[in-house]
C-alpha cells in the first residue's frame, strides 16, 4: 500500500464492496430476496448484485473477508436486519463503520 493512501481508502475501495458482496449473497440465498430487492435494500443497482453473484465483483476480497473472525457473522447480521427491514440504508452506515474499524485493527493499517 502506498504511504500516501490512508488505510480507509483501501478499505472503502476493496473491502467494503466485498462486505456488501457477502451481505448481498446472504440476502438472496438465505432470505430469498430478488436481485432488485437486494439492490434496493443495499442502496446499489441490480447490475452490481448480478456481478456479486457471478463473482465478477467483490469475490476475491469477499473470500479474504470470510477468513477474518467475525466478518461473516457481521454480514449475516446485517443481511438479517435488512431482510426483516429492521435497518434502513441510513442505519446501515454505522454497521459499515464498525466493519471498517474492525478491519483497520485486524490489518494493522494505522501504524504511525
């Protein structure tokens, strides 16, 4: 990673899309939402969801996330809340922030 890039940039560009991929797959496979409905709940497009399912986007990093303790559980929890409409997209943001903070701690990206 370039020293001029903050750790949040890598997380936002690579790992959070991978987390959304995990959540999208959970919404569709476990909660039986359509691609369109999953996209609405995640605040993205049906095409993005299609790419997640076809492993064209977010797949490599989603496999990496699966190996990090707690990440799959977080994705399952977020998907359940979205599927049951217990969380809105606005309420979803703090979940992403918690994932981001956890990833920064695990990856030791914030060394001074």
